[in-house]
């Protein structure tokens, strides 16, 4: 969603900036007979649009950061605009009262998008930790919550048992409608050859076979996942 909003801002800035450079659109330094504009004002809008485009193409996080930075920047322009009144901001950008109010609305909108969507995204995702040892899992959960404030769900399972892997997948499906990201990073190293209860070599089953099984079982839930909005 934040990327789409970023692209919308690209269109808004580029349209306004380029339209202001079209001969006849601006008369006596006035845009639509309301806003006071000059070439630096138009160039600022075009540059803003280009930067928004680049940020949006690089993903949700850069797009969100772009909204936050530009929201602050246009907030400064708003304050300077009200202080200057009808005149020049920084001695370069033309301004009148309507420009200042326009920048105020723009700054508020951009800041709300930049910060509100961040909270919305954070609340929309839950991290699920699959672990064999309950005590260690609780310790990791507490550490993550202390660092981020986020809640972590825990599902206990031993990857040396394919039955427990299947139970892990079924438990997850019962709690969540989709799986956005799956990270398989469990691993062991056995100094001596050992077989699991399923009859496979332990390292092979834990490090490879169970990962494959755990990816295959919730495959439909993975396919439901969309890109971050």
C-alpha cells in the first residue's frame, strides 16, 4: 500500500511541477490565479516527484522513509511560508498565504501516511517462533519483546520427528490464515551417525528433510501471502 501511495505522490508532484512550466498556465506569477509560484517552486515539485519515484521503486521501507522525510521538509516550508507571508522562502521559492496552507495540508498528509502506515504494518504481522526447547524459546521471546515491544508466538516442535513437523504445520494453519515469510534456519551437527525415529540419519532429517517437509505442508498458506501493503 505504501508503495502505491508513493507512486500517487509521484504523479501529484510531477503533474503540478511540469504543468507550472507550461507556457500560459502561470499568469503574472500566479498558478490558477491562487498560488504564487516561480520556476524554483516548480523545480522543487519535480525533484520531489523524482525522489518519491526512486524511493517507491526500492520497496515499502524506503517509500515510508521518503514520506517521513518529505513530510518534515514540507512542514518546515509551511512554517517558513506563514512567517514570510507573501514573499520569498529562503530568498528562492515564491510564497503567499494560499501556498502556506497548501504546504500545511501536504505536510500533514505525507506525515500521516509515513508514520501511520508504519504502525499499521507492524500491527498486521506476527512473528512465530518454532522451537524444540520451551525454556530457550521463552527466553528468546522475552529478549525480542524487550528490544522491539512486539509479541512473539511460539509453537513447539522437534524437527527430528516428521510427525512433529506435521503437527507444527497444522497448528500454524489453525492459528493463521496465511504465511508471509518462512525462514528455515534450524541445524545440528552430529559427531556420530545416529538415526531418528523415522529411520533417517539425524543431521539429514533435521537440516534438510524436515525443512523441505515444513515448506511443503503450508505451501498453500505461503501462496496466499502478498507483498507488504
